[in-house]
C-alpha cells in the first residue's frame, strides 16, 4: 500500500499516515521545517475494514517506526531496516 511517511533528511521516521477507506487522493501532509514527506510502498500494509485488522495495522505501523528508516539514496523513497540502512536492504 502506498503510505505517506514524514521523516527528516537522514530518513528517521517521524510519522506514518495510512489512507482511510474511500479518501482517494485527498491525503495531504504539510511538513514542518526540516521535515520531508515521502510516499513509500509498504507491502505489509493493507486497507482495513474491521477493528481486529486495525489493531494489526497499528502494530505494523509501530514496527515500521521502530525498525525502519526512509532511504532516499536510490532516487525513489523506500523503507530500509535501521540496522542495515547503510547497505540499503529493504525493510
């Protein structure tokens, strides 16, 4: 799922925005000074419709923030694991 991620220049994640159902292209984040918003494909994220799915989604968002950063070196923003970010391994 295409997900909007706010991060700093080093790729440290500050916020993750997952689209709600039926919002289409209405998502917009206005970054503060020093922040970058990147649209990143996160295959583990999906649209949710049930409460149980929302809990799983929140757990996945927490994992992304804890374990990942945004890599801009490839020319296209993508998530990489923090411990392996220097090698560019996908998260």
